[in-house]
C-alpha cells in the first residue's frame, strides 16, 4: 500500500513539473519590443516605422519602441539584428536599401541575406522620375529619344551611390539603352536646387516629397516605377507602359533575427496585416503617399529573394562599385 502511494505521488509530482514550463510561458509579447530603424530620426523610413510601431503597440498591448541606428548605409542596424536573440523582442524596419546591401556587399561580418527573417512587407510607394521643366521632352518616350540622340549631354542626381534613387536610374538606363551622367549627392533634398535651376536634368525620388514641386510646376513628372499608376499621380504613366518589365517600387518591411520561432513570426505577420487595414493606419499611409501591402512570411521571403536577385542584376549590369559597410 505504501509503495503504491509513493508511486502515485511520484507520478503526480512529475505531472506538475511537466506543467510548470507551460504555465510559465506567457503570451508573446509580454515586454516591450525594440524596433531598429537603419536611419536617423525624421526621415521617411523613420516616420513609417513609427506609424506601424504605434499601431502594433495599440493592438498587442505592449510598446513597440523605435530605436534609430543609422550609419554605414544601414549595415550597422542589420548587424545588430543579426546578433540579437531570436525571441521576437528585437525587430528591424527595413527598406529597399537592405536588398541593395544584400545584393552587393560581400565583406560584412554577417550574412546580409540570411541575417534577416522576413515577417511581412509593411508599405510601399512608387518612385517618380521627374525632370527640369526646360528639358525638351513632354513624356517618357520623348525623353528616351532625347537621351539617345544626345549621349552624355544630360545628367541626373541621386541620393548617393548605391541608394534606391541611384539604382532606379541605372535600371532605366540599362532597359532604355541610353546614357545619362550620374551626379551623386548626400540626399535627394540636396539635388532639388540644382534640378530646379537646371544644373542637373533628372531625378528619381519618392512621390510624397515630389508632390509639392510637381504641383508648383518646378519639375515635370514623366513616369512612376510601380506596377500600377499612383493614386497620387493618376495621370503619370508607369515606366512599364514604355519599358515592359520595369518595376522598382520603394518598399518597407519588418524582419526578425535568424531562427526566430515560426509562431512568433506568424503572429507578428497577422498583426501587421491587421494594422494595415485599420482605418487609423490606412489613412496615415494614404496621407504619406504610401499604401499598406501586408504579406505572409512565405510571400515576403519570396519577394525578398526576388529583390536581392534584381538588385544583383542591376549592380552587375551597371558595373556599380559600392564601398563595404
């Protein structure tokens, strides 16, 4: 009898011990989540990151805290994510530049492709090609013809070597088979005085910062880089309408460290989808000139690989030499 009681107690104790870890596991998230942003505060990526962080905080009942970690073209923030614990409490709000870095930088102390676990795209908006109003071309077809007839006569500005604005122009050059001189600046804002005065002739930039200049007639829009026309510029054709296959939107997305558990990744993806369709965030994105574009982790992983491959093609085709971060 005594032996049977001892056996029963042992079984009960073992059952309780097995149940303890399950009870100790609180639902994710149970503490604040750090969201790295690979740029300084106040820029477009930072503003979008804060929109999503605020909405996720409201939905999930924990703070999503934006942490600006700029420098080295975004590779400092990416390196910090690669070293972070894969527990869902450190994320990164990345953009197109991450694909450029992954496609072209080979000497980083981490793998820029596999250091990011795709969760979901957040939002995207097209870039728009604008020219000085004195450029004698009223549409993209005329501009291509003008460049072919006058090789090396015209120039374009960009936010710097290896940026999305630079590679969008180089992709245009490759597909249109034209030559136009590249003049890199420290940002597209620095390009504008020279573009408006006619010192440079063309620029690729986001639709939001160019909308005001377009309305005032300071620049002329010729094409947008998205698959479909922009709601903000419905009368401006897509580049693909003239150059089939050209598609290069500016996108943002949220990634986790390598080996983050699938349940956490899936939960975050679901919350991001919920955020993008909420009236609160959808209205803010529309005012910003962007559009929410949630994806499943599998869809975003496929898109991520496609983007890295595309930028590798552009970098190689244009023979662009980038400095290591």
